[in-house]
C-alpha cells in the first residue's frame, strides 16, 4: 500500500490485551482482558468528544467599522451548519472576540505603534480589545508594552522581520479571511532580532462567556505564516558523546548554530533521566565548544553518536506563566485543511489540558449553562493543535511544521486531529502525554526526521481511558491513531511508556465512528462500498526510526486484525536500545513484514519481557534480518497463522519462544538463525500444553507445524514434548479418558495427537532446546490449502473453536465431563458442560450506583465472566454499555445484563442500578474506575482473582 504525500509516492500503515498471551492489567505484565479491548473498541460511542450547545444558543457576530453589526459576517460559521459540532466550535471562537465589543479598531494599514493606524488616534492601551478589519494589515513594529486583552484579525497581523518585536495578549482569533504572519519563506525574521508572541496569564476561567475554555492563546481559522531565521534542528556529531566531553565536531560546519544557543543532549538510560542542556560557548567551523562538560555518557549500540538538538529559535511563542495550567495559552488551527506554514519557531510552555487526569468535554444543560465539572480538564487545549477534526485531503498541500521546537507541554506537543500535516525536523522536549499525536484515525501526512526527548505520563494503563477516546496519555514520543501517517527517520528518547505507538482501535466523535478515507491512498482493497477503510485496516509504513531510554520501543496495537483482504504492512530499519520491557511489541497484528530490526535490552528487565513479539492474537508475521540481544527472551512467535523468521542474530537468555497454537493450522518456519556459541542460552523454548485462557485442552489436538532449516540447509520439523509418544500429558488430572495415558496411547486409542501428529520414532533432541526434531523434505514448508484458508480468514476469538470443543447440556442426569467425539476430518474431545458462568463485577462498580447528574450519559458495567471446564476455571473479560437509562419512581434503573459462557451460549442476569448523590460524579467519563484519580494504584487483579477462586472453590490446577 502507498500513501501519497506532497506529490511524492511514499510507502506507508489497530484491540489488544495482552503481552505473551496473558490478559492485560495495570502494569500490562499480567491480568485479565482478552475480550476487554475487543469490546471496548466497539463500545465508545457514549463518549461525545465534541462540545454540545442547546439548540437556539446563539454565538458571535461581526461588526462594521462604524460599530454596526454585519449580518453577513457570520456566514463562514453558517457554512458549518450541516456539521453541528464544527459550527458550534467556530461560533464559540468568534464569541471570544465578539464584534461590537472591541475598544480599538484599525483605521488603515500601518505600524501598531503609529497613532494614524487607529480609529482612536492612538495605539491600544492595557486591556484593549482590538480588531483589524478585512483588507487592512497592522505590523508589530517594536516591543509593545501594553498588555492586550484580545485581538481579532479579519485582515492581517504581521511582525517586523528586521526589528526586535513583542506583544503580550490574552487571546488572538484569526477569522477565516484573516492572516497572522511572523516572517515568510522569502523574508524570514532576521537572525539578528527576536520576534515574540506571549500569551498573557489568565487570572480566571470565564465559564459564563467562554463555556468551552477556548480563551487564552491563538485560535486561527485563517492563514498562518511563521518563519524564523534558518536553524538546523538537530545534528549528529562524528563521535560518541561520553562523560567529560565539552567539545565535539560535526562532519560539516554548524553554520547556523551560534554562541548562546541552548542544546539538548538526550539521555539514553532506561534507569534515569540523563538529558543535558548545555549552552554553546563558541562555534569554530565544524567544532562546537560547550559551557560545561557533559555529566553523562550518551551512547548508542553501534558506536555512532546520538543526535543533539538545538532548542533556540528567534521566533518565540510562549505563555507568560507556566503555572498553573489554567494560566497558559494554547494554539488551535481550527477546521482549516491547509494554509499553516511554520518553520524555525519555538513554542514554549503552551497547552493546558492535563495528561495526569482524564479529559473532559464541556457540556451545556437545557438552559445553555455549563454543566458543573464537565470542563475540569477540557479536551484539545494543546501546545500546537491542528484541529481539522475530519476531511483530510491528499489532493491539497498539507499544513507544515518544520525545524521548530515545542517545549514544556502538560499534554501533547504537535497534534494532527483529522487533517493533512507534514511535521519534519522538529525538536520536542519535556512533554507529558505524546510529543507527536495523530488523534482520531483519519489523519494523513508525515512525522519524519523529528527528535522527541523525554515524556512523562499518567501512570495509568494504556486502555484506562480508551472508552472516552483519551489516548496517548502514558508518555510517548509518537502516538498514531492513524496508520495513514508515515512515520520515518525519527529519534525518540526517554519516554515513560512506548516511544512509538500505532493504536488502531476504533475512535468515535459526536457519537459516530471515524473511518479512514480511501481516496487518501492508492491501495483500497480494504475499503467498503462507501470508500471507507476501518482505521485498523490501513497499511502501515514505519521505517528508519530509533528509540532509547524508554519503557518500550515500538508498539503496534490492533493492526489489520480483522481486515477483509490480506495486504502486507511494512516495518523496517528500526533500532531500539536500553528499553526496560520490549523493543517491538505487536499485539493484535496480522499480515505484516518486519525486517532489519536491531533490539538491545536495558538494565531492569523482568523475566517475562522480550525483545520482539506479540500476544495471543498476533498472526501472519514475517521477520527478516532481526537482531535481539540482552533480553530475557529474544523472539516470541505468533500462536496462529503462517509465520516465518528468515535471518536472525540472537543473544538472549532464551532466543526464540514458541507456545502451543491457539488457532488451528498454525505454521512457523525458521531459517538462517545465528546464535553465538558463548553463553548458556536456550535457542528454542517450546512452551508445551499452553491452553488458551478461555478455552481448554481440546485446542492442543489441532494441527500445528513448526520447521527449522539448519546452517547446512537441511529442513527439520520441530515437535513439542507432548508430541513424543512416551509423554504423559495428564498424569494426575485432565479428561478422565486420557488420565495416565501416554501421547502414543492416546493416538492409538482415539486417533488424535497433540499438534495433529506425533513425533516420529527417529526424532532427536534439538541441542539447547526442549524440542525434538526430525528430518523432512523441503516440500513440507509449503502451506497446505487448509493452512492458507485459516490464515486468510481473520478471527478475533482467543479460542476460535470453543463452540465445537465445549457444549452445554440440559440433561439433568448427565455429568460435566470430557467425551470422545469422532469427527468428519479427525476425532476430537468435547467437554459437556452443565455449570453456569458467573459474572465477577469490577470492585469499584459493585455498589451498582450512579450519580443523578450522570444518568444522561449512560453506564458501563465491567468485570470477568468465569466458568468451569472440568476442574479448570476459564475467564473472559466482560463489558456491557447501557447508553439509555430510565430510572423508576424509586430511583432504580433496571439493567438487563447478558454474557456468554465458553460454549457461546448467553446468560441473562437482571441487575438494578441505584441513583444516588453518594455515587462518584464522573460525567461522560464512565471508565473512571480504571483511572488513578479515582482508584489510586488501580491494581484490582489479585482481588478479582481471589473472588473468582472463592466462587469456584472446587477448581484445581489441573484441566
């Protein structure tokens, strides 16, 4: 697939739960949740991320020069009437600078400081409300001392390019026909001067006149041109940066770096923050002299250097006060598809949405007043926010941000929300949430050549806010809800969670699910009849990216898991080092080629960590030329589909781990595997008898083939221990008919074998492995028609044949038991079940109560469905949404709860929800019980596990 970007044909590309097949929890190392993300991904429509205004609530007018109101001036807002959310946002922005309320109006084009420019005959004073009418251009010609309340730009507001300039203002609104200019491509701000725009600190939050919290910052619907002096964003020195170095050299003169520039040297440790910000003392050709030696070493695995960023620009946009967050300004380019061009600017201490808390969306009641609490942490008030929302078009030029700096934001740096954006060669530093964000899954364009250093996050689980579409909050360099954004040639250091995340779960705005527009790609095989592609099904191109000093390197979630047609995504040329968990984690990913990946572990791994791999639903993955060193496990290979490793250099405690298949007709092929002879490592660890979490042992008898080509070119089939005829799989527990039998006896008596075939008598142990192997013809490597059929037909079930392997009975005499069932293709074991499933409700929801103010927003019930199959407990995550609630006269709401058992049959459970003011008041945020501000450490897995065990006290560790 290719995504066309800026006229250049460019290669391009999400429901997840677990790592390693284990269900997801707070730390994502253990816990429940296979069905959880599958359900959440389809259930978020209760969250209306757009602002709501009661019908009839009117906003802003425009005015004529003589003070009279122009009835035609709101026409652009009226253009948005078919899209009510856009209309409301547009009107709310205009209402901040409502005409007929201005105090100062430009009378002619001219300098700001010239009295003749103004109707009043003098420049605006402190507290002025300024309007620049259409057709007029006002120039900021000096450092303006007056603190301006607001500026409305219907014409043009420009900064001098050859004089030191500054202006301090509360809010600037650029209307659709207006323009703001701080230098141009042809005439950038001279390197000898500094141009400043400072947003005055907000002293209070005006909830009556600004219910949507837009005031304070720049809101533009017009053209934006910002061009500072040329400044190369980052450079790579010729040698490693080690502690004590104060002089380093580039391969060419650093011509536009100057004495006094502040640099950022990224820390590469996964244990501590070791970023350094020295100042340049002098530039001597290719040599740079710092004001102090480096305190730390900043090393790479291949002996080259990390890039050094330059944080100094001569166009500076900032907030007057960084604290509190409510005092800060934000920048929003509102609904415009093109026309923003930024090069060589610094954006500092902007944005006021807080990543530490769940976002809120301001809501008005029936009288037009703000619902209390609905604006506690307003969504979308970011540092640099391209708020297009939807309608991205590949046939028009993108917005552009390049060679710029974004520093110190409490939530997100550069945000593409539904638009076409090219962000390249930027430096971002000290940002909470995500440095670069594609927000709703419809975005196109590129994040390329950027340097993203140090993020903090919420401390919450990756899916704790997914139902309210508050993503990217954990602390990331790059977060792509859209795989339609090319991510290439970037560097990411020091991130609290994944340095790069592609997250393909469905997204909803205004109650409607978002889709990627097929016209923005030349590969439309996964498009529906309306020209839409599910946001999880767009092919990904992710290349030449680097990550270090983070918890995870690259994470790809829910990518092409249910795509109707196979087409291969490509991840290539990736280098990750000093990460404390995974280098490349690919849960719920199908049909992807991964090549030229170089992964090097960090200093604080847990035994369950691995370099490269997915979870129980990763499928159809090809690995070519991958390196993994210093991890507990190198490669964790998929449990389903047709998969191959062709070329690997591995030096880990365990190099390759392969678990039992959890879907029939899995194939794994291993070629060109190189493992150094030194070290007591395990080459292949075949995890035998790995029963699916919500299934049982019958799956283990389904066909499963694993092949290895050795260095001599011979082809061997590998076998699990359970496939050896003398193995006793159920010595003390398990199906009664199988207890005590060897695998050979099971095959002889019932005609079934683990993995579909016993190991032949001449199979030999594979050195440094728990597998056995037997020589086979190379023809065996060709997938069979049945293997191809399963690989090409996606399934989101963890245990796809549960309905065939487990059945319910209403026979009052029958006992729950395993029984032998001859099949048309091969015989099988089927569990006849009489027990009923139990719903274990999440601990924070067990009061079953709701605040009266929240009834309007609906309710979510979450928990675990547990049942018995033999002596083994099966567990499935459960979520059910109730979008419409109808209280009775006693303040109770009936909930008709339905959940499946392992055989697929539904159980109904009537529950009653109590309406009480004692309940948590959570607004639209019905996932509050997963979030730190409500649940503290939020680790309820052990409590729920104890409850499940108590419910099924008869369970054993057996079958």
